[in-house]
C-alpha cells in the first residue's frame, strides 16, 4: 500500500508478527549498546527467578515503526510514537503488533497500536504494550501533516 492510498478512521493497520529469539536480543543489545544482563545472560536471569531473558522495551518501538513502514512504504515519516509497557516478554516468544487508524487528516494519520504476546495456538496470550499511539506523516517529515503538531 502506498502513502497516497485513502485511509479512514477505524481502518486496520496490517499486523506484524515476530518471534524474538535470544540471538536477536543479543544482536539488538550490541546495536544499541544496552548490555544489561537481564536481556541475554541466562544464568543472571535464573538467579533473578524469571522464566527467561527479558526482551528490551526499545524493541517494541522498533517493531511498531517497522509495522507502520511496511504498511505505508518509504514515503511515510513516523513523527511521534509513545507507548506503555503492560507485561514482560521473554526470549523465544512471539509478539504481534496490531493497530487501527484513529484519525486520518490532511497529510497525516493518527494510529492506535498495541503489542500482544501470541500463544502457541496463535491466540492472544497477554498484552505486552498498550496503549500505543503514533502520528505518521504521509510524504515528508516537514509535509502538511506536520503543521499543528504539538
């Protein structure tokens, strides 16, 4: 779908589903220089009495932006993104980013988003991130949707 497509409030944002493995988490830690042991050190995690290494919260922001850009293409700009954590996600779990269009304006979309952990049967196991909200400019970073942005 292109940024020039017509969008309406209530429309669905195509979901993005991703399994987050320990190698992914280690690569992410290296890319962001976030070496907190809770994200990769299985012995440290066991001593903390958790079921596995905890996915770094920044990953969810990256996945939500990937979801948006996969949907709208290269001619979109995520102007703002905010979200709240609801539950821990552990290595080897699968998450699904979901969303709807809250508002479609002149050159922008406001999106309501969330991230859920997917159970073994594909059903929602628990909510990891909600609420989440993004303003996406259709076109360029300083395009018409940027006007009136707080």
